[in-house]
C-alpha cells in the first residue's frame, strides 16, 4: 500500500518534469553566436577609459546576432590590451533578453562574454510561447543552451517566496 502511495505521488512530479524540460531545461539560445559583434545604442554614453568601462543610459538596446537585450542602464567592462574586447555587460532597470523563441525579464542582468553565460536576477520571468516560469535568478549557458531558474531568496522576496512557479500549455486532445 505504501509503495502504491509513493508511485501515485511520483506521477504528477514526473509529469511536471516532462512539461518543464522543453520550457526551461533546454534554451533556444544554444548555439548563439557569442563571437558576433555587440551593437549598443542608447540616449547617452559616458566613457570611463581609465577604468576600462563605458556606461550607457536611457533606452539601451544591445544586439548580438539574434539576441537582443534592453535596459535602462548598461555598464560595459572591456579590456583594452591589444584592442578593445568586451568582457562583461551589466544591465539594470527593467532588463529584457529576447531570442527568436524566448523572452526573459528581470531587474538586473550580467552577460559574461568570455564564459558565455547570461544571469538575470530579481523577479525573473522566462516565457516561451504561452508557457511562463517565474523565479529569482535565471542562468543561461549559451554554449549548452542549458537554463536554470532558482526561486531566489527567502519568502517575501522576488521569486514568489523563494520558490519557482510556472504555467505551462498542454497539447489539446482530439475528441
């Protein structure tokens, strides 16, 4: 009897995992060309050459291949040894990251270009089609396409009380 109760409890867990897998586990960003040029547009730029950074503010739009990031403010950290090479993008203020099939939103984003990882933090929402998941932190690995969403901090913080929540579409059955 106890084994039967356990197996009945596993059915909804396994069903949720099957639904989550395409919506979250494998991001459409796999194979994103992170070596493509990075184009940035904004209302204002402040270059802090001695600190090897530039601060863009006001309606910031960043494009790299099919990836687009928008934010209120963006700090670009770069290396100037042997020419300018972007190392990291720190975005804040209503950050949105879009690919052709997914949209991720959060308060802050960090794009580590050498590691090819984008991290969104604070009230994160990942949308693919009509499916949507919410949490506190999303880590997107552009090499593998792997996406991990954490619940975030303690109850009452962004991430719905430290938990990941989601709404997923299911296929219509013929009838």
